[in-house]
C-alpha cells in the first residue's frame, strides 16, 4: 500500500513538472516542506555553495524528482514564483456554523462580476479543507508576491515566496484534487491591477522631505484619478479599488485629507461609468483597508 501511495505521489510530482511547475517534497501527510533548514544545512550537494531554501531547490528535473520521492511518500509542493504562477486561494468561511457566511469563492465570483467577467475557466484544485486554488500564469516581467486579504475577504494569492500543495497530495483533512481546466490561463488584467505593488512615497523625517512627500501625494492623486477616469469597461472597479488603496497610505501619513481623495476618485469613477453608489462602496472599504494597513511615517515596523 505504501508503495502505491508513493508511486501516486511521484506521478503527481512528475505531472506538475511536465507543466513546467517547479516542485519540492512536503512531509508525508502534511503541508510543511521536507527539506532541511538553514540551521541543519550540511553544506553539501545542492547547498555546497550556501544553504538553499525550498524555493531555490524546487525543480522540474524528472531524475531529481524520482530520486527524492524514492525515499518516502512525500506530498508535493509547487513553488509558485519559479513556476511563473499566481495561485488564487479561495478559502472557506472560518465560522462554519453559519451557512450565510460568504466564502472566498463567493467573494471572488462577485469581484469577477463587478469587473464584467465570468470566473476564469483555468486549472483549479479543491483543497483538503474544501477551498479552491485557481492557477494563473504570471505576466512576463511582473514579480508579484503573496497577499492575504488584499483582493477580498478569504481571497489570498501565492506567487514569489509562496507555494501551494499540488493535486494528489493528502493530509488528514482530505485530498487535494484537480477539478477542471486543462491549463493555467493568463492572470486577468483587472486582478493584476490589484496585485501589482503601488509605488512607495519617499520617506524621511525632515521638513523638506515631508514637503516632498506631500507634493508626491498630490501628483499621485492626479495620476490615479486620471487612471480611474480612463479605465476600460470591465476593469473600472478594479482600477478604482487599486487607486484608493494606493492613495490610502498618504491619508494614513497625513499627507492628504481623506475627503480630498474620496471626492477626486468619486468624480473619476463616475466619469468612467460607475454608479455613485458603486464608487462610494468601493472607496469606503478600500480606504479603510489601506489606512488600517499603513503605519504612520517614522513608526517602527
């Protein structure tokens, strides 16, 4: 039986590698990497020139994969960054006693509808906990990183610095299963506009630097309002959301009043074709989120 399990997991790892996805072993029955840590690094083999973490050691080489999975029935981890993937993790509601609580799948579906699109028919898996992983290919040249709650409640993403458990892996909670979609589609533009990091304002304690930051905030407000007003149909709400989150940091830092940002983006959103109610709802939640997540300038992290 153990041999059959090990063979099935080896095949799962090889299948992922054939897609060009870089894999590495996870401890049997878990989601934790099976590779040694830096403290116990032997300094030999792949680590001869220095310790390599799981993201660096993930591979598509069939021989290395066969050698690794010959040792134990490892679960399969996919390193998203090296694989050129952005995986959207749609989680289940934390309060499972309430049937009315929306999960990540419902939130993401609503976001797609507001962007004017159906949920993409991309490669996806069901997680052991009953959630869903949607696999997308990352755009060339974009080095996206992990997010938690940036897109929406119970909607996280994995990219550089993150990994997902591949279909075929099993934990005590259940098995990761491939659902549908033969290949990973390109990351939708409206989603990329939310995930792409906003430019950071220059920081410094001096009065001159503070004045420079306020001028930067004014320029950023003008540019973001212009982007929102000219946003194409289907991406308007996503562009508005990203603009509000980008500008919320300046509100948190005291560089620009909140009502100024709200008025400028409200006018821009309506000019783009969004309803006044849509704009107000998006601006309220996006600014609240951004202000909550941006520390005041000069405060220790």
